[in-house]
């Protein structure tokens, strides 16, 4: 409840515009959110949706407002925000951290709050100040490039860290991947501690907040390694990552599970077997879905675009424009949609979802139009007769 009060201590009236929404949420999402608030709830709620607690879960806020009596709707922004945060309630989350015995003791017995670290930079509690400076979209961009250089451009440490929301009282697989992926492994002299905490849902920001309905938009697999030279454990799960600002207060931590090196390997072996079975089940469902056919239908256009890109000279400015799209859209579509799509997906251990295919269709549609116009332009000028002087 104390955290909810802290959230509600924000200014009652915020001068907002569509430009400020675009700065905070990114051009596309900000513009869409601004329009939705205005069209579906009215101008009175625009300044409220500027608050991240509301903006990233607008559908829930709309549901909240529509079920409230008129007396609540006439409250101040501050009181409506606090009422909404209380309406959301509490959520159980998990955070896995590799700690020494002394570090663990400082948290569990010493009352130290649980914070994250990224590239040896400590998180600090200035989330609102940095949010106003670079916007939530800026955090997303930095999250994709978490280098010390990009962090220091903020002139402050990064104030967000990842947690996973509990699902059916089962510890989400993602916390093992997040703790051990990319050669992080388990450092010598450390155990993996999985902390369970109870926090206000309003504090959580879906890591993929800018996708439709804030969906955990992608089934994915990741290798987790306990030892750098050891076996990789392949886990398959639905994305379930959330950000939490500042810290998890020690008083919010309910329990912990301690896994030493050997017990962690045993745990991951069991998760790998279970994960494989779940993947096969989901793959069979996907093969009979509309999304499967939509993905295959994108292949001809993706091939045409890739052939066009390969025909460009290395110095052509379009090469750089298309480079990111080749890696993030064209190559996955062609990899997953070959003649034996099931084998390809099985090798990738990955199942794209509707939201991801929506994105692929949009990007390939735009690129196809650009390729058509560019090809037409080059054809016209290459065949035009030269003028005699």
C-alpha cells in the first residue's frame, strides 16, 4: 500500500500533448494511445494516461473507469490514479539472483532491498526523472543495447530490472534463462536464489508493453548454462518478462529457493524435459492455425525483397536501410517458412505468435512497396533516352 501511495503523489494536473505522448511511449504507440484515450474515454482522461501505470495497461484502466460510479469519475487525477492502483491489487513475482552467502544474508536477515545490476552499474531510484527525460521508449531502446556506454548517456544508472510474474504458482522458466543466459553462468562461490515477492501490479511494466494488448508476444527458447564449459539446457516458454522500477523492498519478499550448482543442474534437466514436451504440443497446435498459413504466405514477398537487397551495391544507401529488416524480419520468415517448415521451427525451437506475424506482415508490406517504387524508378531512368545537346 505504501508503494501505491508513492505512485499517487504525482502532480494532479499535467500539461500533455500528443508530442509528449510520443516522447514518452514512442511515436507509433504514443499516437495510438493518445487517440484511444480521447476517442474511447474522453479528453478528461488524457493527462491520466500519461502516467505509465495507466498507459501500458490502458484496456484495464478503461475497464476500471467504465465500472466506476459517477462519484469516482469526478475525483482528482491523483485520487483516480490511487484508486486504480488499489483496484489492480497485488501480484506475485519472481526474481533470480546469483549471490554469495554474505550477499544473501544482507538481504534476508539484514533487511537490504533487492536491486539489480547491469554491467556493474547499480540501479538507483530516480525512475521518474529519467522517464521524463528519455521516455519509456528510450528505456526499451537501451534495453536492446545494454552497454556501459549507452547507460552512461543517461547521466545516471539504469533504474529498471527484470522480474517474472507467477503463473499457476509455478516459477517461470524465464528466470533461469535470464540468470544464466549469454555465458553469465553461475559464478564460483555463488548460489542461485529465487526470491518470491508480493508487489502492487501497478509497479510492473510489461517488457513488451508496446505490443497489442501488452501480450507476452513470443514463444521462444533459450539456452541456459550453469558452467561455461558445461552443457546448455534448452528451455521453451512464453515470454513473461516485466520491469520493475527501483527495487523490491525487503518487506515485499515472501520466500526464497536456494539452488547450488548441482541442484540447479538437476532442476534444469527436469525443466528441459518438460519444456520439450510443451514445445511439441504447441508446435502441433501452430501447424493447424491460421497464423501458420499467414507465415507461409509471406515467403514469396520476403524472397523478392531479399533478392532486391542482394542486387544493391555495397555503397547504396538502401543497404543500410534494409540491413536491420533483413536480420529481424526476412531471415526469420524464410528460415521458419521453408519447404519443411516444421523441421525449421523444430530446429529453432521457436513458435511465432499472431502479434509477431502481424508485425512481419506490416514490415514486409512496407518494404514491398518501397522495392516496387525503387525498381520502377530505376527502370524508368535506365530506359529513358538521353537528350542531344
